[in-house]
């Protein structure tokens, strides 16, 4: 049996990769307040908008043993980039748990690009779906409060957890709506390319780290070989690729350094049909010590790879149909 004929296995990662694990990894427990939640200030109508996405479908996460098995996965789901770029087809729900062990040995540049785009795009779109679920519930709670009614205890508890994760207060709905929002797929992919070397970096291979996020807890990441004496940071590692994307999205959505990103995103939401990844890139001067040079690099990656064509990409609403020759273990 050739490598391309081997089945790939669906990862049993419901508890780890699912939204529950996401919340547990990014929020800290707090005592629930008995105080009623009230609107701290009127919410601007422009912030309460219905984003054009369907409800997320149940999605399997897969693991593959080799690049050839990954190619099999993409072939089996008829995943082609050209029609996605033209807006003629939606993206199959092929969510990769981690890159195959021999991915870094691929020498053909075009092959590396195709594999990386097909790996990253579904992950980014899935994370945006998760954010959208939270945003829609947030908007529904605002509607309840604006109608003069109180929230149920379960809704109040959920809102407190959401506000804590996004580092604001439950009643500051304008701030929450600006933070609980989807990220730019094009810019996200551009940054993952730059930060992970197309997924070939040591951090990506050994820690599923795609965005070079730093952590100062010893053992929570991978120590950079070029780290200067006296420095204590590590590059944060993750169990799965999607965890890295989730952490990146949360970082953009709540960290003070990226407030301009959120302001520009809000402006674009109000004036444009789709987000402009080039305009958003201008707001990320603080992401890297290279500052303006980093931003220019991101723009070059966007232009060279025509990544803006992915900005309107959407996942197929239907659950991925795993071919019978492939083993299904679990699904999210």
C-alpha cells in the first residue's frame, strides 16, 4: 500500500480543541456576581450588526501521517484554491490538527504554498465561526437588556466569563462588541507565513506555534535559540494548530497594543463590504520589534500571494463527509 493510499485518522480532540477548551485555556475562574448586569452606556446601532455567516456546522479535526496523506485528504474533499479565490466555491471543512512530520522536507515552493494555504484557511474560518457564535449571543443579551428585562443567571454567568476573557466589564457592551469580532483571514494567513516560515519553523514543527506569541512562564513554550542572555521569554506552544489561531485572535481582540486594529476594523465594518487586510496591517506596528518594516513585509506577503482573495472565503455549511476508506474516531 502506498503512502497516498493510507487512511488518515480523525483526532479525538473534542475536549481539547473545542470551544470549551478554548474558554478554559483563556479565562480564569471568578466568583459569579449577584448584581444585575446593566448597560453602562447606550450601544451604537452600527456595532450591532448581523454578520453574513451561517451557524457553524459540526466539524471533524484530522491528523495525517505524511504530506502524501494530507494530499489525499484534500483530494478526497475536492479542495481547490482557484475557485475559492474567485468566490465560486466555499472551503471544505478540512481542519488539520497538526502539520505532518515530513512537511518541512517539501522542497517545491508552489507545493509548500498550496499545502499551507489549504491548512490555514479552514482553521482561520473556523475560529471566526466560534467568535461569531459568541458575538451573536452577546447581541441577543444586549437586546434583552435594552428591552428592560433582566438576564437569566446562566446568561449573566456566561457574560461575566466572556467579559473576563476579553478583559473588560460585563456592562461595557460597546467595548465588548468591538473586541468580540472576527479577524481578517487574509492578514491572519500573512502573519502566520511570516511568523512560522510557511509552517516550517522549529516552533511550528515542535509546538504548533504559528504566530510567534511570547510567554514568560517557564516551560510554557519553546526557548528561542537566538534569545539573548538575561531574557526569560519563550515562544508559546500549543497542543493543536487551531489553538494557536485562537490565541492569536484573542490577542488581537483584547490586547491594548492592538486597539488601533480594532478601531480600524470597526471603521471598515461600517463603510466596506469586506475588511481591507492592507489597512489592518498598518495598525500592527507594535506586533514586532521591526515595526514599520514588519508591516511592509506583511503587505508584500499579501500582494505577492494575492491573499486578499481569501477575505470573503467561507467554510461550507455542511459537515465534512469523511470518505468510507478513512477512519472516523470523533468529531467536534
